[in-house]
C-alpha cells in the first residue's frame, strides 16, 4: 500500500499516532505532494500539534491552489460567525432549527472516529435523546481560506441541517 493511502486509512480508523508517522514518511518521500502535506496537517491537529499542523497546511497551500491555508478564528469569533449565520437563515431553515441545540467542538473525538465518524466531518447530527447539531470548528475552518468563506460555509451548513 502506498504511504499516503496507508496514512489516510490509519487516520480514518482513528489511529492518529501511527497515521502521523506514516504521513510524515509520505511527505519525506514526496515533498511536492500537496495531498500528503494536507493530510499531515489534519493529523497534526488531532495529535495536539497545531503549529506543525499550520506549517503543513501552509506547505500544501504553496504546492496547490486547490488547498488554501485554513483560516483560524477564536472560539468566540466562531460563535459570533455562527450566530450571524443563524440570523441570516430563511424562515423555513430557522424554523427547522428552532428545536435544535447547536454545540461547537474542535474536532470529533477519537472514540467517535473509531466508531465510524469521519475525522474530517464538519458536523454531526444526533436526534436522540435531544435534537443536537455538533459543529466541528477545526474541520469547518480547514475548508475555508478566509473568514468570509467560513461565514458562508456556516450559513450553508445550517441551511442543510
């Protein structure tokens, strides 16, 4: 199995430390592979290495225009953007979310990943025992190169919820 595929499989299985070692090897073997650097950035976030994560994301962005460096905002700013997105919802979308509790978490837990939730999931909807929509801040930020893009993504995410 190719190193990048192996690293991705380990990452999806929640084996973050093993995935980290394999992703680092993939980046060493193919230093111009933007996807390898992007995956390394994602894995570094899970292993508690935000500085290394941002470095890997920047490297991926330098190698490919398809992968802009993710925007990072504070938890408070993320909540403000989320509140603005909710205020901008159509009446129908707002009505659908009326009974839904919104919760922000940085990333899916390793337990959730090992139970089948994608480590890159932007959201998780749980309807029992209450209607809960969990938004994963880091994964949403990873999809956006600017705060404006993040704001739009939050609006689309709430509309589709």
